[in-house]
């Protein structure tokens, strides 16, 4: 049994074990393959948080898949336009492709919605979202992610790629902020 961890000024307790994560990842990969049949799927993994989930999911996928890593960066625009968001890392043509966006966590859903909007401009055949964690209570989008590993309450989690101020990504399981 793993122990509590301390990062900077906060304590975290074990929440989802590596075993549980890996068994859900297997279910997700089978589900995706069943839905897409023999079609080639282009996974777009949103960095940084989804790197570990992406690696395990890829190892579990059968058939033809492709993978690219993307990142949503934001910078201050002019005072009237506010923040400008830019999708970086996508250097291939996605027109006519089946896209599955890989996310570590969907919270309000704003980040993934921005990614979807930018990808849609390039006319892919389809876009779905596969997230390891999904916080339905915080979600403000219209459509819930089609694929998710775990629905979790609106509480901060770290580990398995997810960070607290850049720390904690290396843990092989998920921890929840201690009350
Ligand atoms: P959104 O609210 O746009 O769906 O999520 C924005 C981002 O906030 C996520 O991609 C993730 O980086 C971060 N985030 C949201 N909830 C959590 C959480 O519980 N733990 C960690 N580490 N990051 C989170």
C-alpha cells in the first residue's frame, strides 16, 4: 500500500492505484479499437500532463494508430483581444482523419474545447476526446468526453503525469489532496 506524499506545501493521499489505472486503460483501448474497427486512428496527445496515460494507452492499442503530441500555449494579446491561444506541435495534415484527443484530465472542459475548435478548422473526419480523468461537477462544456477512465469529484489530484506546480508527474498512481 502506497503512502501519503508531500509536495511543496500540500499533502496528498493515494487515490487511484496503478493496477486500477492500467486495467481501465486496457478497457479504453479495446473500446476505441471496437468503435473504429480497422480504421487508422490519429491520437493527438495534449502535453504535458497526458504523457504517461498516452504511453500506456498506446502500448495497449492494437491495429493501425498514429500519435502526435500537441500543446496549447497562451500568451497575452493586445488589450482588446485578451489571451491568444495557439496550438503547437501539429505539423501534419489532419484533413479526413479520425482524431482522438488524449487528455490527462477534463475539468471545466475549456482547454479541450479550445483544442477541438482549432482542430475543426482543418476538417478532420471525426474528433473524439479520451481523458483519463473527468470531473463532471466542474464541467461546463456541452458534450462530455466520449471516453474517460474515471469520473472523479471536484478535488485536486496529482501523479501519473499530473502535476502540482510541476511536481508529482513521476508517480505511477494518482493521489488526491488531503482534507
Ligand atoms: P480545464 O478546466 O480546461 O478542463 O482543465 C485545465 C487544466 O487544468 C487541465 O488540463 C489540467 O492541466 C489542470 N487541472 C484541472 N484539474 C486538475 C487537477 O485536479 N489536478 C491537476 N494536477 N491539474 C488539474
